[in-house]
C-alpha cells in the first residue's frame, strides 16, 4: 500500500468537505434571507418574542432544505449508470 496515495485522498476528501460545508452554510443563509423577505412578518423578531409557531416553521424550512440537498446528493451519477449498463 502506498501511504502517499491514501494521504492525498484523505486531504482531497477533507478539502471537499470544507468546501461543501462552507457552500452549504452560505446557501442556507441565502435561503433564510429570501424566505424572510417573502413573508410579511419578521420571523427572527417573532422568534425573539417567543413565538413558538414561527420557530417551528423556520425549523421546517431548514429541514426541508436539508432533505432536498440529501436527495440531490443521493442520486447516482448518470454516466456511471450508463457505463454499468453498456455491454
């Protein structure tokens, strides 16, 4: 076994994980900002006041975003599927 190949693979995986986490947090921030602009109330102010219903809705928006991203990532690569089925 070549330790160098494993180390490079590990560092590449770590780098992509960092890129994914930063882009996910930026896109989640954009999503919450757009959702806040679309609704007639200020959700964050309502949550600070103790409005549990508004907090539940914001949590549902965040969970729905996570579910969409998870399903997007779980779809197999089309080229891989084509290569597996090709004779």
